[in-house]
């Protein structure tokens, strides 16, 4: 998108451990581009990354997560 920084090769994206995510929403509030949201799966809420191609890899979400369930990994790796 115009006006957004270009993605660089090897850039990292947030990976959320859905089994450990409590759905507290701190990461959602921390994202400057509003790319994270909360989803409900059954009775449990969890965070999810939307529009990963727009993510700058700033890691604010991972830094803000009080439970350490978000790790930054290179796109396409597990």
C-alpha cells in the first residue's frame, strides 16, 4: 500500500501460540497498524494477525504480551 514501509526479505512476523493465548487483547492494543484482532473459537478468545503482508515486524505485540505467547519468526517458517 502507498505510504507504508516496504517489506524486506527475512522480515519477521508475529506467531501466536493459540493454545496459550488468553485473549486479553494487549497485543491488539499495541499494534500501531491495527493488524491484530480477537477471535472466538468455541468458548475461547485468542488473538489473530490480519493482513500479514502489511505487518512491519515492529514486534510491539510480542513485547506487550504479558504471557509471552507471541514470537517473531521469519515468514514461511514454523
